[in-house]
């Protein structure tokens, strides 16, 4: 169906997963974790017209990949989609937080200069800081917060900022994830797998299974699964159309 945040290049046997994804999904955004990975993945998986490759620098690895910072900014000009990027304020990555912030700020500034991009954004334990920066750069394009896990008031700020949200089956596994699924604006949500990192029942979520998050959304909002799937499709068409006009 649709997967708006997949690490397609990181599955075991990525080439055959990509082939199957292209057959089964209408649209897939394959985010990458570094500019060099974006180049390599575009070369290997870029031939499928319904798979787009996002240019990223994952906040969890900015220290290791700091040397690719200039490449990231240079390549934005040629990237239709950007991600994975963002901030991670959890304890494990606290030491790189200022570097993360500096790189994410440069990225937002360049996306603005290039007329805006669709940007898939990580905001674990840093939703406030991500939204503050997005407010500083109002013309950055369309921010899509992936696997949002902030507080209710942070969620409200993100909604007020105009953010979109990509949500996946792994969010149905926790009470806090289910609460977010209940509160999100239905006209700004997109399905995501975040596979192979995200797992359900110890198995990585496949890109064509992202849509199964519809079941939990339907349950908690008193809708039919088909209605949620239709909404996802409508939303995807809308955001991709907007992307063309950026
Ligand atoms: Mn991810």
C-alpha cells in the first residue's frame, strides 16, 4: 500500500525486498541514514518509479558521520525527499545533541533556500526542540514527524505548526503509542514501517505491512479499517501533489 518511512536499504536482501515493495506498495519513501548511503541506495534502488529515496543523516549517528555534513547540505538541491533527519534527546545520544542541532538547523536552512522539501523527521525525546526549530523555519516545506512520541502538549504544538505524522504498527504496541494514534489529525497521517528497525513479534515490519496500523486507528476511533486505509491513500495523494508544487 504505502510506507512513508522505511529503511529499505537496511533489510537483509534489500534488493529483493525492494522488488517486492515496488510490486505491493503504491508508494514507498526509503529514508537513508547518511548522504553516502543516499547516493548508493539511489543507484541500487532508484530505478523503481514508486520508490523514492530520502537524503538523510540520522541523528543517532551524527558523530560517526560528521564528515558527511557538507555533502548533506550540497545534495539537498538534488533531493526531492529529505530524511531521516531530526534530533534525539535520549540519554544515549545526549553527548551529540549540540552537533545534531547544528546539522539539523543547517539542513532546515538549506531546505528553505531550495524552496522546501518533504522532510521525514525523528524527534525522540526532543519534540519541543524539533518544533521550536520548525517554527524558526516556516518555509521549510512539509515536515513529517515519524513515530511521534512526545507529550500531548508537544503534539498540539506540532499540529499547530502544520506538521504531518507517519505512524506504524509498532506504535500500537504501547499505551503511549496508542494514545498518540487516538489524538492525531486523521487528515495528516501516513503509514510507515520504520523497518527493519521497528519490529512486531520479533520480526521486522515489512514495507507492505505498514498499512496494518489502520487496524488500531480504526479500533480507537470507531471507524472501519477500510475507511482508515482510504484516508491514508487520500493523504498520500495530497502530500505528493503538494511535493510537486514545492
Ligand atoms: Mn527510522
